[in-house]
């Protein structure tokens, strides 16, 4: 199966080459022709149309050697790239902002979780929105799930505020603007957008985010909250070597692969360092005409350079 998949999909007509950096375009094209051009031409694989999925009312429970319970809710979503996928992505960020974030509700207010994470992912065949909560010490899986659902319902009722959306837009803007700082990162971003036939507009998600309203993000939140979620629950217990029935039925494999015991790691003691012999970056601090404080660091043996800007502020959801 793996070999067949490779033969069908890993062909030039289904590949994308991205080049970033300082280079001569014509010479680079010639070099690409000389290297990739020797690969025999093969017809592109047939496109697979995305299938609309609806989550079934299913709850997967599993016992394993985890310290605290883990509860995950998952909903299928829109495939590909569209305004709706951008909205869903913005929702995953909005749910992390400020005192009304999902994590603050579960960790600080309810005290039932130690951490909470949200994620939206979309590819050509489908998308998935997930919310996962790691339980606090002494909290049962049932209490954690109930708290998670209660927090989601509270967020659903209150909706996403315009102030929260401003924070999300800023996150999108700065996130995409950081991409060109790394040639490899920029190339990867171009390749991903090219998969959606959008290589020339890698910042399109940022442009779309500027047009998204708080009502649209709230509608996405309520759409997921009102839909049936696939629930996964992992409870603390003994080490489990068997897969849950749902995975065993779909894969035909019932026993997890056994990993050999890891040998004991011995960390050797290091001799005390002479502070006078340590090399630290040379630092220079001065105030620019604009009032900004500039702190410069210089290391003689480093060819790379980096810049970061930090600002002081109040609460993340407070007006600036």
C-alpha cells in the first residue's frame, strides 16, 4: 500500500518546488530543469473530492498510564481554504484570549484542568476542530468532561467580543509577518498555500481576517458547540497494550507496538565554570529618537542576526 501510494502521488506533476532567498531566477530555473527534469513524466493523480462528514454520537474511553485524565472533543469541519476555514482558525485563537478564555475558565475558575488546548486544521479532504483538556490532580474524567462542556456552553452563550477579535487579528498579522524571516519557513508556507492553488497570495488569510466580524466567529463557535462531537476520554490506570475497539476495528490491529525499555540515562557531573572565562554577548543600550529603548547584543562568532520588539501592556483583553 505504501509503495503504491508513493508511485501514484510522488510524481513531478503532483509536486511543488518553492525557492526563496537571493538568487538569479533564470539560472535557478535552469538548475531545477537539470535536476528535477530527469524524473520521468507521469500523469497527475486523480483529484479526490472532499467528503462532507458528520460526527457520530461516539465516545471512546481508554485506560492507560497517564497521570491525570485527558478529555478531547472533536468536530469535523470545512475542507480546503476558504473564508470559513480562516474563521475557524481565528476561533481557535479567540478561545485562548483573556480572562474569558477556555483555559482560564477550566484552570483558574473551575480548577478542574491543568491545561487546555484548541486546534483547527484543514486540508484538501477535510477539516477538524479539536478541544483537549488535561485534568488537574484528583479530578475525575467525568468531572473534567462536565466542566469542559459547561465552559464551552458559557462561551457559546456569551459569544466572541470585538475586543477579543482585535487581539486575534493582531496575532494573525504578526504570525504571518514572521514567516519571511526564515527562508525555509517562507518556502514551506508558499508550498502549503500552493496546495490550495493560492501560491501567489500566501498572506490571503491575513487579508480575510481583516474582514471577519465577531458575529461570524461567534457563529462558528455556536455551530461546533451545537453539533455532535466525537468524545475521547483517557483515564489514569495501568499501562495498556491494547488499542481501543474503534481503532482495532478500523486497523485490524488490536495490540499496540511494544517499545523496548529505555536504558538508564546517566548525566555526568560537569566541572564548575569560571565566570570570568565565560563569553557573553556584548550589549549596548540606548534610546532612539522615537523614545523606543534599543538593546543590542553582539557575538563575534555568530553569523546570524535577529531582532525582537517587546512592549509593555496591561491585560491582554484590555483596550490599548
